């Protein structure tokens, strides 16, 4: 059975060069053998120049989409006045602290991208971004690997979130957990996100690369969780990213065996990279930077160390 999957990016017209570079690398490293479609989404209309620039770089099918109006915008639960003062307050506190459009992007990628009509018939998406590098040959089909192994979520980089961007994210999550106990699975990987003292670890999967079985985001539990977060206003009053939101949801709703570290997919996004250090993996890569970061990353190591816990214990952690 063919796999219904695509490589998906949200981009601006100004990202043409950056996404051309990414697509070229993915084609060279993997997709020239598979021809999975690229789906490019934009809150504005794509220019002809943009489309031509993409058609010129890949032989794979490409679909361009704009966003349904009600998917991109201010949450109905926040007020403009409070958002403006939050932007002012946070502008020098952290990166993108004063950016309104960045917040729209994070809210979109958290709550709406999986509802885009062009993704309707997909079972999996692989999220890609402009200006990233794929450092290693990928001599197999990661989508098939996900399917054959019953995987729901795949990542390559796992850092720790900047605390000031998520000051109330865990407290808001705890409220949701305690109010929606019936939506929780019997066992989950939540201990990766919250330690034995009930403290949020800020561990997350860097969602600029993620390969996901979309039934995770389409689930009743995920939608309920997103709605709860949206109501709390933190996408705007703070700067909750789609990475910590997706990651908390994955840890809360999945078991460890459903989550996979693609250690062999060397990857660079401005700021952080992952180069595999195992000789059989490293042989397929061109890494200008040393291997290392992901082997030292506290969160990636925690991923290896912690295990699933039963729902009763998850509830106790949420009550602390
Ligand atoms: P960072 O990785 O957190 O530094 O954020 P990026 O600037 O890379 O943005 C994440 C993704 O969202 C990239 O694919 C961007 O092209 C896209 N993006 C960010 N802001 C906008 C926006 O205002 N409109 C659109 N269409 N895409 C955006
Ligand atoms: Mn980026």
C-alpha cells in the first residue's frame, strides 16, 4: 500500500531561496527516490516568481496553498490591548518577544496546519523549513519506517525551551489534564515533560523537523488540549511555541515506543545541529560541525532514560 504522506512547509514569499535550498537537499538525500509531494502553505498568495522558483528545483509534485481565513489570526479569547502590552513587555525578554506574526505562526502550527484542506488525505506529514540542512543520505523511507513500526512521532533534535516563553504553559496543561482525565491514555510518556517533583522539564522536540502520524493532531484529545491552550491566551500573552505544545501533547497522549529519535538523520537548523556519531551512520553524512550536541542534550538523554508511567501517576504529577 502506498503511504499517504507529504513534506509540508509554511513559508513566506521571501523564503524562496531558503526553501529551495531545503527542497534541493531533501531531494538529493532522499526524495528523488520516492517523489513524495511538497505542500507549501502561505498566509499570503504565492507569487508567480515563487512558484516558478520551486518548480525549477524539484521534479516531485508540488502543491501551493493559502490558509483558510479563520485559521490565521488573533485568538478570539484574547484582547488586542493586552496582546499589545504583552508584546511591548516581552520584546527584549527573548527572541521574537515583540513579534506578532511569529505568534500567529506558532498558533497556526499548533492548532491548524493539520486541518489544511491540502493535508486532508494525508496520514503522515514531514515538516520542513527554509534554510535548514539535511546532512546525511537517507537510504530508506522514513514514512514507511514510521508505519511499519507503529510510530506516531519522529524527531531529530530535542532542546530545552526558553523558560520565559512558556511561563504558564505547564500550569495551563495541568488544568487540562485534571479536567479531562477521560481523554488520557492508560499509560504515557509524560514523565519526559514533568519530573518526579512535578516540575516542567521544558524538554521538547524541535518541530521544525517532525514526522508525524496526523491522527495524533486530529484526535479529540489533541483538539481539546489545543482549545484549552488557546482559551488561556498564552500563544499571545506569552510566546508558546508549536514545538513545546506538540511535544507536551505527544508525551501526554503517546507511549515511548510510539516516539522515535531519528538519530541517523543529520540535521542543521540555524542555531542547533545534529550529526550522528555512530560510524555506520556518520559514513553517510557531511558534517562541518562536530557530532555532539544531541548526545549531550539533557532532554535527549532524558528521552533515553525515562519510561512510561500509568495514568494514575500522571495525575499525581499534575496535581503537584
Ligand atoms: P524559528 O525557526 O523559530 O526561528 O522561526 P522561523 O522564522 O524559521 O519560522 C518558522 C516557520 O514558519 C518557517 O517555515 C517560516 O517560513 C514560517 N513563518 C514564520 N513566520 C511566518 C509568516 O508570518 N507567514 C508565513 N507564511 N510563514 C511564516
Ligand atoms: Mn526556523
